[in-house]
């Protein structure tokens, strides 16, 4: 698909977007690879902006991990760090705008991105952010619930002691398996409702419910490709967390830009009759 076919179909400044009807087409492997190439190119064009957003997540990941140790809850450092990454779709809002402006032949500036993100605090994007944060809250609640069910609410002096309990006891292994299984459910749920919803809300004046429904249609319409893409994103982010979240400096902005281009390839709009 040429860049001409990727032109903005429903700019956020167009009031007619309230009447726009999202049309979802099937996602192919070529869509993923082409979007990833464009995402890398956008990062190369605007490295300072990309690294700034990546640094925000790197520092945030380090802080939430240190916080868990500071409050003597080191055993939740891993799920807490993973839960923090669930905020990625919202935090990447500025990256979507960078790609949108580059695609329109404009020059994105850092100051304009922060202004844009601040202006969204009362719009549909704010409601979508609430959904993401609520899912993160459920994510952390399930960690505490599973801890109570499998290990009891006993304290652990050090992270090493907790790790020994997890890997050297049958209850610990069951907790590990259940935690990843339930965590995978929340990750898939969040991926489905947010994979293109934030770009849609940035690009149009549609409501957040319509954006989430459209996002779910993208995933359910091409389950094999999209689940594969979700697993690849998960693998990339997990590797990026080692060591000290440094990899997020590059991987997060690239994935953010890629998400924008994937959205533009698979979602189009037509005026409601």
C-alpha cells in the first residue's frame, strides 16, 4: 500500500468525524511488517522525541520497581513493572501525533506534543485512559488475590526469599502458573480494546466506546495475525526490561509509531448515511 493510500482519512479537526463510520479490513502479515518499517523510519526522523518518550517509560519502570522494594513489597516488583507497561498505549499518544504530522508532511515539535496531550485531559481520550488504568488496577488486584490464595499473605524478608518460595515449592509454582495465565487474560483484553483505539480518538471525533469496539473488531477480524503481533510486542517489551528497562528507550517509540501506521492501514472511515 502506497503512502497516498495512507493519507489521513479523518483528521481530528474535521467536525464531520462525529458522523464517521469505522470500516475495519483484515490485517495481513504485510501490514505488520510494513507498519514496523514505517515506525522505525519515523523514529529515525525524530530520534530526540522518541528517546524522550522512551526515557519517560524507562525511568518510570525503574521508579515503580524501586518503590516496591522501598515499601518492603519486592515480591510484586515484576507484576508491578509489567502492569506499568500496560499504560503504554496512552503514554504513546504523543508518538501517534508525531507519526500523524510526519505523514501529513509537517514537522512535529516537542512543545506541541505536550500541549496536545494536556488538551486531551477532558476529552474521549481521557475516558479511554480511565479504562486502561482500571484494567491495570484489576491487574494488581489479581496479584494480591492470587498471593492470598496460593501463598497466604505472609511477609518475605527479601526478594530472594520470595523467589525461592516461588520456584522451590509446589504452591509457588502454582501461583506462578496461575498468575501468568490470568495476567495473559488481562493483557489480551487490554490489547484488544486499545490496540488502535487511542490513534482513532486522536485522529477523529468518535467516542471512546466506538473506538474500543473498532479496536476489538481489528483483533477478532484477524485473530492469528493480531495475536501474533501482540505476542511479539510482549516479547520485545519483556526483553527491553532487561537490564533496567534500557531497551524501552528505542522499542517503545518504535512500537508507538508502528501502531499509528497499522491503524492507518486497517481502519478507514465513511460518512454515516
